[in-house]
C-alpha cells in the first residue's frame, strides 16, 4: 500500500527553505551595502580628504628646524649697510623626543672636556638638579618615610601634585654647603647641561657661540667636529649675530637665542612655526618687519624605527635667508643732522633757562611720497662712569611723545575758518586785545594794547593770536564782543579738531613703526577753544607736525609716512642689491576739505614767514638761496620739579617748513620741549637750528649729486656703512 506524504510536513519544509532563502538574501544584501559603504568611505578619504590627511601627516613628520638662517639686512637709501649679520662659529645640541636626562648629562660631561663654558648663568635650581642626580640615595633620606606617606595620603592633592610636593620638600632641604661643594669641572658640566635641557625636542640650542664674551675658538670647533659621531645631537654650525653700524634707535632690536621669543608673544610666534629660541624683532623696524626679515627655516623629516626613535633625518626644504630692507633715509644726512641737533641740544641745555631742556626732535619727509628722509631725536643724559652730561639717541620720541606746539598750528586754524565759512580768502580782522568777562585779556605778542587790521596772510606772517581767537569765535557761531562771557559749546571743538585732523594733527599718521601715539585732547571748556586755536591746548607729536606741513606743501593730500622704501631679495653676489620684491607706493590717507586756492593762500602766508618784511623767521631764512615757506611756534608749558615738588613754567619751541615753494622737495618739523624757563625766555632759537638742519641737507645732496653725476649704473650696489661703528646685538639688549 503506497504511503501518502504528509502535506503539512511538506508545507513546513517549503516554508523553512523560503525563510532561509530570504535570510540569505538579506545577509548578502547587507554585505553588499556594507562593502559599498566601505568603498565609498575609502574613496572619500582618498579623493576628498586625501590631500588634507597627507598634509597632516607631513606636519607630523616634517618639522621646521632652527638652522639659524641669517635675518634680512637693512640698508639706507643709498645702499649702505645699517644692520648686518656677522657669521660666527657655534656648537649646538638638539634633543629628540626620546632623549633622557641621563643621556644629556653624559653628553654634557663629554662636551666639558672639549670646550670651555663659563658657569655664569647657573641658577640655584640647576645646582639642585645636579645634586639630586649625583646623590640619589642621600636625596631620598632628606624626606622621611613618615613625611612621604603623609603627603601621599593627602586626598586634597592629585597624584602629580603629591610628587611635586615631595620634590619641593627635598630641594628645600639641600643645604647651601652641599650646593657649593661642586668642583669647577662639575660647574662647567652643569652650565652645558642647563642649556641642553632648556630646549624643546627637535629645537637646536646653542651651547656656545651666542654670547659675544664667549666665542667658540677654532680649536674647540675642530675638537667637537671630529667627535660628532660620538656626541648624539651635537652639531657644529654657523650662527649669525646682528650688528648695527648706526645708533639710530628706530632700527630696533632683536632677542638673542638664549632669550628667544618674548613670553608675552609666545602663542603668536609658535602658531607661525617659530621655535622658542628663535631671534625675533622686539622693537621698531626689526619688530614691524619681522615676517620679512625672518628667514625661512629648514624643514626636515624624521625617520623613526618601530619604537619611535629617530635614526635618520632627511632635509625636505633647505631654508633661505630673510629679505632685505632699503630705508628711505640717507645715513649720511641722518648722521649729520643728528650731530647738529645733539650739539645744539647740549649747548642750550647748559645755557641760562635750559635747566629742564632734555629733548629735541626733527623729522624731514618727502611731501609727495611720504618717505621719511630723516628722523632725529636726542635726549640729554649722564655718563654712568664719568657723570658728565651726554646726548643719547631718542628718535622714537618723535612719534611716541606729544607736546603743545604753539603757533605752528595756525595755518590749520585759518583753513578751518575758510571751510566753516567764517571768512574768505583775503579777509581782514582787527588784531586787538581780547577781553572776556571774568578773565585776563588775551593778545598777540606784537600787539598788546593797540588795534591793527590785518589780512589772513599777515596773520600767518606775523603770527597773530587774535586772528585765530576770532576764527574760533566764528567756528562756534559767535561774534567777539568786549567784556562779554563766552559760551562756545562742544560742537566748536569738534569742528576745530576735525579740521586739524584732516591735516594730520591729533590723528595717527600711519607710519610703519610700532608705538605711535595720537597725542592728548583736553576737555570741552569754553575758554580753552581760544587756546586750541593757537596750539596751546591739545598735544601733537613731531611726526604729526611733519605730516601736517607736508599736507600743506603738496596742496592738501595727507600722505602716510614710511621709513622703508623697498623690500628686496637677499643679494646673490654680495656686490649688488637683490631684486625688488615690493616698492612702497605713496598712500593718500585723505584729502583736505579746502579748495586749492585756500590752501595756496595759506602757503603764501607761510612764504611771508620766511621772506616777508615782518616774517617771524625772516632773520634766519630771509637770506636763504632757496624759496619755501614755514611757521614758527612757541607754547607755554610746565615741567614737574621733583625736588621743589612743584610745576615750573617752561616754553616749548617749534618750527615747520617746506622747500622749495613750487613743487616742494622736503617738508620738516622741529620740536624742542621745555626749551627754556618762561621767566628767562628771549628768542625762538628753534628757527636758526631749523635753518642749519635744512642747509646741511642741501649741502650733502649737492655734494653727492656732483659725485654721482657721471654714474650711469642702473643696478644699485651695496656700499660700505657710512661709519665704522659696530654695535653688537647684545649691547642693545
């Protein structure tokens, strides 16, 4: 009898097979999806992110190394060296990430047999480190087990803080006798080790060669060079010292490798791939143009073994020196004018009334390009050894110190009067004593009691205070009436200061040097508006005065001053300057809101100051072989006397000018603060000093033009420094 199949069982098997097939399909589909995702991810990493991760790997493997490439040099406008690099032998040490302190001590001991190292910079902490290494068992006994357990049981301290507490207690118990027990040979090892340990991994430290008092001898250099294979991390190389041929302060200074990056700017420089012991500019030109002067360091790739130890270093990029700067100043003219100002400052500071005279500043610039042709600042000091009075460089004071400058602002006051509709070109006003209710009368120096009608030109020529006072009244929307109170309001101050700022007074000039100040503005006091109009209230820098007169000289364009003329590649042959990378073009900051006719009227008035029959500078400039214009100024000031504990009334002397009158070549400003006691003031001696400074400029220019008249050389040549001075970077620290 044939067996009939169980349909129920068959159905169950069919369902199981279908279920398994479905699951297998799901599995294969899932595998397909996962592989697809993996392929897409790999494609994303290789195609989209490939370059980024390659760069990241390079950053991990390729390390900028301080190979002491020379900084860019600084030349004057004639190609003369002003800041140079002096090559010198150096012995360096570079530790790796895996280097141990014991290994460094062994190398320090070997080096101490090959070189001499003065222990001058050793600290108490350095001595303690060496004592702890030399006497480890005695060190353990300085802290008892009970004390150690008490510290380790302190739950308020983290583990690392407990270790620090034990170490601190141990160090405190090392006696002075123990620290003074080291031999001269051991002190030399400590001195070498402290330099080696002060650096970071892959950052070369100069063991010897960065101190002018401790140069590497030829014998030391040879001995170390012969044993480089035995001294891991040690190298003999060439370092560079910064040498100046001028004492001009605005050249700036750099740190030494033993100082490295200033702590207050550490993050800034580290983010730009600097090493902690790199030289960096810390002031003026060296600081302002740091990124240009600093060369590009070598980049190396470290080849490591399986344990992360470096067994080979490959150079990826050789590095290159910094770019050179060509300044706008002729060092011969600069030095000659420095000597004149120093001589005059010394003379007048020793004269009756010169007790508080300590500074003098002079700036000359091209009114069309903004090039600073000379920047002179001098300060009275005392020689520390002899106690004799001497004159020191203080050039940066010309843009970091501000003073009341007196009547030199008057051309700006008249231009403000034109612009605000107080009067028009050629208008006349009566110069008479100004009598304000409740106040002493104010008048012009040349007219204390009478009434003189004068034009705008005569007001500049004779330096009328009253013409400016009545201009201030007009700017405030008022008319002068004798014996009446005044009520000018804040708006008049704003208009007056706005007019000055357009010309450069009370506004930053934009010079390419750090530390410039804008001066101080006084409060809005009604009576002070009159003082403001004659330069007896707000304070201005010498550089602002120079920009002010340059703006008048060129017809109303306020040009940004600059001390760097060109950036050039390093010289390829040491004979010619390198190729120009960038030439500093004139930058117009603003144009004055006056008509050309109004500006020309003021310029005519300034010409009368020099050559008019009653010009305030006629005695010094009336016989000049050139044309031009200028303005004299005096301002009442005061100086604090610490011994007398009171303010002493003094006088500031100023002078501004431009030459020649048509198409001016130079614009200049001279400021002599606290030039004289007010009680003994007799004459504005800044004017004859200004004449001497201007004459010296044209004298040198004429001589040099005659010398180079037949020179058709188109490529600028590197010339020797104008002086034989050699100022080492360590002397400027």
